[in-house]
């Protein structure tokens, strides 16, 4: 199933995307107040059968998505955990060694916006960059998982994420990476949360990103150094993962920082990105 949130910022309505028509959805307001941690935990515990039954009975109100804003598919994530340098080709373009263990950093949760919302170039920025990434959405509390094989039981689904970054703030201003990652609007998410059973082989998904129509990134999750299950297991050794948490799993090569011409983002630029089966995003850059 593909879940989404529809409506103005702060007043989104939980919905289920129609299986055969991406312009139509079904209102889930009668079942849940939002697509949040509590909903995702119930979804993993109870499965999708109840929703499927209501859908088959015609008991879910229809939503026409034409002209509607699509919000981030998860409301108020408790945490946004990020994995750096997790693609071999991206590590190479950054001039970095292949990490022996996953590189973990955090991103402010209020960076999360809708997939087509405006992204703001921060004040004083000269090196705003893009990163198409697979996002893992956590559906159960996870602490000290015994092995990567246990990760499947805590994953609610997946989504497209744009880990927007300001490289000067991240790398040249001292301290940790977080301040180059946590500027407002720096994590468009969605359009959908796609349940794991619908994604298939999560390690064979194509990721693509263009800026002003020019291809910049074209990779596959097969290029990850640490795969999805390993990442969830590893993070659980250091952080308690909670329902609704997001894990950004890294980006393939092609970011502006790694290109010879350093084509950093400017106000007015348009980013478009997609991951196979998880939908598309489009953001116009504005000024903070």
C-alpha cells in the first residue's frame, strides 16, 4: 500500500493512494488522526487487512488529488537519522575512504517538508547541494537488534528523500555535519510511504535526480556499502529507534560537491528526483 498526507502544511489529511490511479486517494481520517508513529506501529502489528476490507467495501471516502498539496508522508518524525558516505561511487567522488562502519549523523526533524514544497537556500549560503536518497520508515521500537535479519520486523516502509545539504556549513565551518544538514526545508520527503511488501527488492531500486532538466544523479541502491538491514541493525546499537523515525540511507555519486564544475543550487533552480516504485518529487529553490 502507498500512504500519503494531503492538504495544507500542518493540516494534512491521512490517505491511501488508489492502486490504479495516482490522481485519486482514499481518506483515512475515520481510521487515524494522521500517518504517525502510532498508526505505523498498528500497521505492523495488525497488517493491512482491515484497510483492504474497508476499501473493498467502498467504505473509504474518495479524495481527488488534483490541485491538492501533498505533504510529507510521515507526520512529525521523532528523529531523522542519516547515513553518510554509504555509496561506493559517492565516497570516491568525495575523496573519502570506504567507511569501516556506517557514518551516522542527525538532521533536525523540522527540516521535513512535502515532496513538492519550496526548498530555501539559507542566508549566507554559497554551496547548497542535493542528495537523492532512499528513506527507511520505522514502524516498531528497535533497540539492540540481534542481527540485520531482525530489521524487517521494524520497517514500516520506504520513501523518497532529498537530503539537501549546505557544504560550507557542513564541512568548512567547524563542528559536526548537522548544521549543514538542518537548515529549514532541507528534507523533502515523499510523496508516499510505500509498505515494504510492495517495494520488492529494496537493494535493486534506481535513484535519479535532475536540476533544471539536467541529469545529475543516476544510481541504484545496489551500490550501497551497508545495505538497508545492516543500517537498521547498526543504528539500533546506538540509538533507540521509534515508530515514525526516518533513516536516510545515503546518496549515489553526482552531487554538486563531487563534480568538477561545482554546480551548487541557486534560487530559481528546479530539482526533480525519483526512486523506482516510490514516486517523484519536484522542488523549486527559493531564498530564506
